[in-house]
């Protein structure tokens, strides 16, 4: 890359996507690339011009999507107008399948090369989507090892680039505890998700479970790790639930989320998603929970074809970590499942599972995750 900075469109549809895009932008370097699009604080910190905020368009479930439709419509209109005025040489599309599929097709018709990072989970549900992205993407960067042959067999240029959670920094236990101001007792970590819908549905249940664990003496303390990119309304809701339950609250790492601090804990109560993989990789006995609106759940029951929803269980091919979903997800059920994991044997199993997960997600080559993804974009810029 030389001369004027190359225009790069980035669309990161949720918090984890913002973190991934930010890593790639840092690897590319702001001196070489002029990035614009949809992102959050991670992308902005990496020098990107954000036309819309990730938190404004991220949604969980059918009803959340409907509620955010006006903001999403405005964001798309702004994005299309900018692309017309300032055609990008390449695009990095992260998550956000429904929008990015349409956007990828339109961009490729204009001659823009498209790198899609983090493939839709067709192995879990709506397998027919694997055939619908052919004209929307040039190269697909996948983060789970079994996804590369799956997508290659369907005719895609798929490249396994490793998983960012497997490379996130982790502080030693005593260092992490000192940073959090924790004593020597057993401490539970609450990771209720990074989207507003997750906070509404899961935070009260996880905080109730933590309160039960503390009241029974199973743990001495509990602490919520708050995603720094959580919007103000959801943050206020989470803080109220934590105070009501007597649970402490701490901001997670701005660049790497919960990962650096997880070594401080003895147990995790965690929403399904990236965070539960981070907790498992840290060797924590983890209870995975998830709730969505009833309409989304009814649709998912017809479409989902995997026996597990938690990424650690998917990767290991077995129910290594308890999963409590929908009506099974209550404060008391979370507390009961968590208490059963505090003995020596479950803790040893969690440590062994963490080693297995790290081996499964071992990077395919040298350098950082961001650098490996950036190397796929660089020839187009």
C-alpha cells in the first residue's frame, strides 16, 4: 500500500464485531487506511470514522430487531450515501448477516472486494444460508477450525484465522485480584452479555443466582464485569440489578473485554456467546444461560440443529459446561448448577477442558489475529 490512504468500509454489527474490526484496523495502520462505516468505541479508538454506532443497531431476537428498525434504517441510508460519494477499495464485514449479505452483493457489483469475518453459524441453524452468500463475499475469514472445510466444500474461499478470544491477554490470578480489589475467598464472576436485550433478560437472573450463592456461603463475593461498550440505558439497568442483589460491579478491559480479568475468579455465570468461550478458556467452571423473546425462541426451536448453544460445548462436542435456556434459566437453577461446580473435581475438569479448547483454537500461523485478517485485506488496498 502506498500513496493516498486507501478507503476501507467496515461494518461491525455488534460488540464482539467491533472488537474484531478494531484489531484488524490496528494491524493495518491508520497511516495506510482511511476506514469508515458502522462500529463502536473500539473502531473509533483504532482511527475509524463511525457513521453509525454498533450499539444503535445491535439486536437480539425478533422483537429487538423490530424495535431497532428505525435506527437501523437511518444507519443504512447514511452508509449507502457515503459509499456513493466515497467508493471503498475493499470492505470488512463482521457479523450482522442480514445487512451485510445485501451490502456485500451491492459492493461487489460496484467492484469493491469483500472480506467477511466471522462466518454465520450455519452449522447451528438455518443451514440453507450457506448457499446464499456466494455473490456477497470474495474471501471468508472463519474463527472456528471446523468451519473452513465446511465453507470450502460449499465453494467459498474460506480461511481459518484463529479465534481472537484464544489470543486475548490474561493476567495472573494474584495480579487480576489485586486490580479488582478482591480478597482471598471464592468469587463468582457474572457475565450477562453486551447487548441491551441480554441485560434485560439475564442480568436479574444471574444477580439473583449470585446473591443465593453468597447467602449460602458457596462464594464469598460476586462481581459483574461490565462490557465497556454497553449503552447507558442497559448499563443503568445492570447497575440497579447488581445493587439490589449485593453484587459488585467492575468495568471490563476496554480493548479485550473480560479476558484479562477472568483469572481472578473461581466460577462464571455467563450468557451464551463470546464471553462463555472466554470464561472456559480461562479455566473457569462456567454455567451458560440464555433467554430470548418467546417469538424468537419458538422460531429457533424449529431451526436450530445443534445439541449445544455454548461455543465451548460446540467445540468440545459434549456438554462440558451446563446450559440453562429459556424457562430453565432462573436464578435458583443457575445457583444450583453453579454450586455443583465448586468442588475440586469440576474445577480440575474445567482446567483440562481449557487446555483442550486452547489446542483446538491454536492459531494457524504466526502473528496476531488482527494481523492474519489484515493480511487477507492488504492485497486489495
